[in-house]
């Protein structure tokens, strides 16, 4: 997490855009992403040229004959010249370089330069250079760079409807820890947005399997190129998500423009882990939705169709942790029952973690839960673990102030020691429910269906005692009024 001087510089950069006339936070992030990409191209090109000299390997610079388009050349130009070069030459250059940069210039194909004035561009370029200079002097430059981008993305969560693109980072981290990721996993988020789940998965693997991944050529290649896949239908999100992953050290993530629920997505039995917070309350035409999803649950509701999609995309033995609105767990429509029955009967439902409605504030107050299941194709649900989260470590109002108490560490600890949950009563915060009971309740997965309240007997004073207290109070009032009247008459 960034603090101090670097955080202040990010805040000032953000303020530059707003005072300069670019007020949509998504536009701000997009323009910063373009400029970071342009700066990175210069750095990458210089690094490859040095390596080619050291290793005596030929290398043709991507800027050959166009060295004036490099960041290092641009930043020394006067404001007007810099602006004109950026607008007329640099942006057309990055839009046409797909396949030539070795990174993912494909995400820049429809890039639009929106910085309104030369003076603002000059300030932004100077500010970015200062931020990078601070990062270069930090012990772990890669982590600091990732945290920098995460901090800028966090500003979307306070930006009205744009906040829908962000799932709170601590909730993402909890879900990642529940799935016990491995270096051989293939991980997907079919509604990836800014790639928060994929980034968190990469950080988890780096923390737990550093040697196994980064000192093994094949494992490192898998980590950089084939381990992480994300789909989204918003090209702005693709650019931001891809940059987010690059700044966190994942060289070539598969972040692809794709409608996950349509026939365009043919992924079947492909991934070992899925992490997602799919769109809620969406409604699609049957003609658009892939027919094999309709067979599982005949519905137009995206939250149900995505669950069916996860089952199709996972390999047998693959696991999923997804956020779902509470209605998925208890609604009585045939489509809702069908997807719950499918998961309980034909696969292995592991856990339902009920979250308080304030988790997604300030931009949404919907009640949600995390569902965890394993694809088996042959059943396997025995007992389902329920947890009633009371606090996620932040206040549940619009301010979302950080607090000391959080149930998240307890959730992760208990989930990985379910044998100790056998003895817990239904009045406690977590407990196990047998499959037969869930089936008997028409596959209702709402925690309120199974949780029992602990009633504490309250003792109240006898009515005679209460009347005596009232009489004493009246006497004191009467005496007080008499004394006041006497004072006034005197």
C-alpha cells in the first residue's frame, strides 16, 4: 500500500485532471494508463537494446526512425510541441503497433487522446516522472508500481456508478485464500473488469510459491502467459485490467474482449479455478445466451447464467468462489431452484458466506454472499458450511471507515479446518448443515433458514416496584414545583 510522498503525488496528479477539465474518473484512469504504457515502451525498448549488446543478439528497435516518439524525447519538448507530437504521432503509433511490441499493444488499438491542453499534458508528464523516480528508489519497485496503480483504481470506488467495476480488495483476498491456489492452476475471471481477482491470485501465488514459480522456467512461462485469463465486454476495462496485471509483474495475461455468456465463449472443462463477481440484475435475450447454459437454468438473469457458465468452464475437480446476490440463494422461481439443485446434487457445494449489505457501499447496498463449490459432475455435497459475516473490517455506512474488528481472518481459518465445525451449534457464527436438510428446504441456501437465535431471558422489576418508582418521581416533581413557586412569589 502506498503512503506518504508517493500517495500525495498521485492525489495531486488526479487533481490536475479534474481542474484541467477531465472529470470522469474512468477517463482519468484510461489516460493515465495510456501514458504509463507509452513510458513503459521506452523503458522496455532501452532494456532490450542493452540486453542485445550484452548477449550479442540482434535487436531492431520498435522506435527505429521514430526516436522522437520516445517518452525520454517527448518530455524535453516545449508544451505545445509535446502536445502536438502526442496527439498527431504517438497515439496513432501505439494504435498500429499490435503484434510488434511483444507486450499487449492490442489493448491500445482504439486509444483516444483526451488530455485537453498542452499545459495540462506537460504537468502530467512531469508528475508521472516524479512518481516513477520515487518508485525506482523503493526496495521492491514492482510491488510499489502495482500498489500505485491499485491506489489509482481505488478512486473509482468513490466515483458513483463507476464503482460497480471494483470489488473491495480485502473481499477479493479472502476469496483467493479460500481456494488454496497452486502453481499449476489455470485461473479465470469471466467478468474481469479491472482484473482485481487475477491480480490478487498472482500476489497470493508469489507469496506462497515464490521459488516453485520464479526459479522454474516452465512454471514462470505459465505464470506470465497462460495461468490467468479474463473476459470483459468493455474495452476500457480491458485496457485498465491488462495494465493492472502488467504493473503487478504478469507479463502477458490473457485479457480478452468476449461476451462470456454468448456462443462466442466456447470454453469448456478448461480452468482449475474461477474467481468472480459477475454482473447482478442484468437481463439478456435468449437469442444472445449460449444454449447449453439455458439447458441448465432457463432464465435471462445474468447472476444465474454465470453460475451455469462457471460449471461449464471448470475442469472436473476445479473450484469456484463467486459473489452472488442473496436472491440467488433463496428465490423460489424455477430458474433459481434449478441452478441451486444442479450445484447441490451434481457437484459439491462447500460453503455459503453471508456478507453484510454495507460491503459494497457507498455505490451499492445490495446484500450478497460468497458461494464456494467444486465441479465434480457426480455429486459429492455432504455438509455445507455457513458463516454469518458481521464485519469485514470497515464500517458499514457510506464512509467505510477502517475498523479493528474483522471476521475475514476467522472465516479463512475456520474454512480450512471444517472438521472442527462439526460441534458448532446453529446459534454460533458458523456451522454445518447436512445436504438432506437443504434438499428438504427446497434447496434454500439462505443462512437465515438454518441459523438459530440465542434467546437470553430478561428479568424485569415487578409492576408494584415500577409503580412505587413512578410515585416517588411524582412526589419529587411536586416538591420541586412548590419550591419554585415559593421562590417566584418571593
